[in-house]
């Protein structure tokens, strides 16, 4: 049984107006988060074809009921290889994820 890691991707306040006017950007944001996670996990593992299991939930409001688009990502604590096997992942460098 694999464990999971939780990540939250936020949008700077200056950019939120664009997401409010064009909700399709939320889907693009979700794809960017998935691509960044896949890149970081692949760098940590020897097989560049391996992929993490990812579930992303789009949220548009925060605690104060103001428009605050962000993503919650539930990610496996490792990757699935092309053969279907699960490989536990070492520590992920969050600075690399943040830069992506």
C-alpha cells in the first residue's frame, strides 16, 4: 500500500482577476501543476517514463469567502513504472517544484 503527499498550489493576488474572468485558466493551472509534479518526481527516480498518481481538486474560494483560486493535489509517495510496479520515491526537493 502506498502513502500519499499533499500539495497546495496558489495563485498570486495580482493574477487572480484573470482566473475570475476566464475560468478555463483553472484547467490550464491544473495541467501545469500536474506537469510540474510529474517532472519533479521523474527527476527523483531512475526511469524517466515513470509517473506519480495525482488527484487535483480545484478550489476557488478561501476561508473568508473571497475569490481565491488554488489547487489541492493528492500525490502518491512514489511513481508507477511502465511495467505497472510502484516505486517509493525519495525526498522531493520542494524548491525545484516551487521554481517550476
